[in-house]
């Protein structure tokens, strides 16, 4: 991320949500002018301003089973960079709704972020594709129909 900050003045990191940032204090300090941190629980009725400000979402999970943030990001028409852990690759269509990178690969993550920054129209299109994917595949009626079909 430091390389991105030094290379691209458009780089701005917005961290929003509750979590332990202690292990990253030194690295975040180096990014001081390019990082904004809201390290707190963010209620559902308060998330909109964060998503509206974001160009895209980055989910650099090193371990996960699933996450509810993907449909929320898609509802705001945001492309997503996510890692290849848990069910995340099932909900991010690589190259269409976002980019999947190898977990724990800072180089792959930086490359994907740079790609999104360098291709704003493509990034916007991926966000729109994510919105359509959410409406077609992630709505409760569709999920219920799939579940009932699988039970038969």
C-alpha cells in the first residue's frame, strides 16, 4: 500500500468498521495522509456514507467462511477486490463483479487495487454488474427457490 500511495496521488484508504488495528499501527502511520480510519461498529443505518465515498471495496481476508458485506457493497454498485478464501469467490465473479486475489499476497492485492484505480470506467461497470448479480442471485426469493429445489 505504501508503494501505491507513493505512486498514485488518487490513492486514499478508508478503513471503516470495528477491529484490532494495533498490529498495523506502524504501517498505517506511514500512510497517515492517505488513510482515514473509523474504527468502530457501524450500524446498518449508518453505512451509506462510507459506501458512497468508496470507489470500490477491498476485502483482504486471510481466513473466512463467508461475509455479509458483499451483497451490501453490490447494493451500492461497488466493485470488490476479495481474497480466495471461504465462500468469497462464490460471490465475486472474477473480472465481472470484481477481482479475486490470493490471500496473504500483498503484491496481488496492490496490483488489483492499481488496476481498479487505473480503470475507473471498468471498475464502475464491475460495480453495476455486481448490482445486477445481487438482484438476480442474492435476493431472498431466489435463495428460497434454490433451497426448496435442493430439498426435493
